[in-house]
C-alpha cells in the first residue's frame, strides 16, 4: 500500500476505599457523545498463603486520554491493609494489600471507566494535544526487555530506510510487524516482550505483549516515541470481529496489550499490529491469509484507530511492586501476589485465583 492510499484509507486499607485525586481526575461525570461506561471488578484470593501475604492489582489508567476517562477506582481488603501507589509518567496506579499470617488474603478492586472508539485522521494533521519533551523522552528510553541498541537499532534502521517522514517510519514498522510476525497460541498469557531475544533467535511468534512490544521497541530505536498500553477487553466487538472481543461478562483471560506512537503533526496515534495477527489466526473459520478481506480491513483500521471495547491499565515497564522482596516485573497487566515462600505465578490457578468481570452500565 503506498502512502497516499494509506492516508486515504486511514481517514475512514481494610474497609472500602475510593481513590480521589487532587487534579479532579475522577470528579467529572461520565461523558456522552459516543462514550460508554463500564464497571470492571477484579477479585483476587491467594488460596495457599504462607506467612505474610501481599497482593498487587492494576487499577484503571490514571492519565486522561481521548479514548478513556477513568471515573473511579475502589478497593477492599478485609482484615488487611490496602493502599494505592501511582507513577504519573506511566498512568499507573497499583492497588497493594498486605495481610498478616492467618488472615485470608482477599482483595477486590472495582474500576469505572468511560471509553469511546478512537481514530486519528492521518489525512488531516494539526488537531492534537502536544506532549511535553519530558513525556516524549520518557517514551523513547530503553527498558530491560525493550533495548534500543544493537540488533533492535539495526532492524529499525533497515525497516525505515528511505522513509521520508515520521508517519512513513511508523507505518513501515507496522507493516513489517504484520508481515513478519505470527500469533503463537502456545505462548503463556500475553507473552513477555523480550524483543532482543525475538530478533536474535528470529523467533517472531508470540502474543500481544510480544508483538506490540516489538513495535514499540523498533519505533523507539527509530527515534519515534512509542508506548505499550496494557489493558483488558471488556465487551464484544461491534465491528464484526469475534476474535477481538469477549462473549461474556467474565473477562478473566481477556488481557490485551496495545501500542501508541507519537507523530509530530498528530500526537499519540493508536496502533495494534498484534490484533491483525490475532484476526489472521483466530477469526472464524481461522487461519486466514493476509490477503483475506477481513484481515486487510483490520490491517488498515488498526494503524490509527482502536475500537474501545477495552479498558487501559497503564503504560509501565519494569514495574517495582511496592513492598515486594522480589525483582521488578516486565509489566503489570495481571494481578500479582507474594507470600513468605516468594512470588507466585500469576497464571497458576492452583495457588493464585482471581476473577475479572465487566459490565456496561451506560
């Protein structure tokens, strides 16, 4: 697809606690004009506690964006001490709960968010929220699993060679990801996002936290501010994609990482090459080709727009869990827990049980 055709196509505490913010982030009512309001509840219980137990749960994104307004984050931890910590730069809020030995470790977090479908018209530059230099530098930095040197830099330079603008660079990386990666159904959870390993081994399979992390790392290496946006699907797709939504209110396994890239005349632009690959693999009847009509439509749509049947958690990498004796984690999209025996496997239902539900309330 040449750039002109692309731009034309793209235009289409132990008691209940309610978090409050000094900047009135949660003070305004739910917006209208295409916005939908969802209530998302995460209930976590450590089934085999040992000594003192800690639990950490991601709350809804604290940054106000064109696609999501977080209205409230509430949490309860009967018998424990629960509190919220934030990292403003990453829109991150962590609900942490500490339980003494002998107390049942049970935490519930309820978030209310308003979301609306979001698209950036790449044929009409100029309508944007300017980001500060500090924000842009933050999303250019390397992280533990997203280095911007070595093979990552070399690959980014190869992909963007000849690209005249930042839009051209961002689009070239997107197309390369779609063409060269694949969704691997055997990957645990959403993947890890170790992009140097992916490139060095030429194993370009994985899930959203792998494929979209590869986009973010390559974009940063090419000089484009970019960020992963960790979140969870909360409703079915209204655009006809069975694979890109949830069928019930139980969304426990519906975590999904997206990405954004900052383009000078447009601001933060949504992208999601991993979901193109999800459509290829999973959209009924499955195993579609890149030439399939539904795949081609998804490929155009997912550079510049998101359907917001999804709730964002944060932009954070290398997350140090407050009070933890363990190492930082690559990202916080799943609940985490730790006992006297160490960090639990958040994907192991035998020792760590949680349920996440979502419902539309307006």
